[in-house]
């Protein structure tokens, strides 16, 4: 663990992700490592429509939501004294998470996110990150310590 350079914490702004973020920040504090918090703006269902055909730019709304989520996490990191950098990417969430991580990073991710179907063992983003990440992945289960 002492060889880890950065802790990458992806978030979709959900309660499940909040728990993983808190864990990631605590771990970063203990290991004295910097954190990168990443929010991926995903719009698969809307790519079929040209942007001008939509009354509101959905990705714009999601970007605003992302900024609010990340600002809150930055404030939290500052309070506990963790060096944090936040990033908003657009694209496929798992691909962007895996592209951001380097082999000497550690990804801290929750089992579930916005959809939160707990009867499933893992959400699709979490599963794909575990399969394809270039570095170790720490998976946080809701309600388990
Ligand atoms: N758009 C995203 N940007 C950054 N991190 C994300 C994003 N979506 C999911 N994640 C990360 O993956 C974790 C698991 O979410 P995931 O999307 O796999 O589960 P789900 O939303 O419950 O199910 P699914 O999306 O497969 O229906 C989230 O808590 C978050 O840490
Ligand atoms: Mg999801």
C-alpha cells in the first residue's frame, strides 16, 4: 500500500458512492496520499438525438450536478487535510475511470451507485472497473465495515 501514488475515487453522486468517497478520503489521510475524485457525465440514451432537438441540454444539467457533488467532496477533503483534485469527464463511466487510473494508483469504488439494485452483487460500472482497471481496486459494500 505504501507504493500507491494516488487514490482514485469515482463518484456518481449517490449515497453508495458517498460511503466509498469517505473511505477513500480516510485511507488517503492514513497513507498520506493525494486523491483524485472523478465524476463521469454519461449520456448513452441521448446520443441518438441531435442536441438541438432537446429542450434542455441534459449533459449541462449533469455537469452542474457534478460540480456541486465535487465541491462538497473538496470541502470535506480540506477539512480532514487531504490533498484532492477533482475531474469531470464525459463518456462511458468505467472506461473513463480505467483510463484515468495509472498502474501505481488504487481505485476505491462502491459496489452500487445511483440505481442501487442491492439484489445484484455489483453494479455494471463497478464490475467493469474491477475487470479492466490497470491497478488494484478496493470495493466498498454499503453497510459493511
Ligand atoms: N458516472 C459515474 N462517474 C463516476 N463514478 C461512477 C459513475 N457511475 C458509477 N460510478 C461508480 O461506480 C459505483 C457503482 O455504481 P454502478 O453504476 O456500478 O451501480 P448502480 O448504479 O447501482 O447500477 P447500474 O448503473 O449498473 O445500473 C458508484 O458508487 C461510483 O463509485
Ligand atoms: Mg450506475
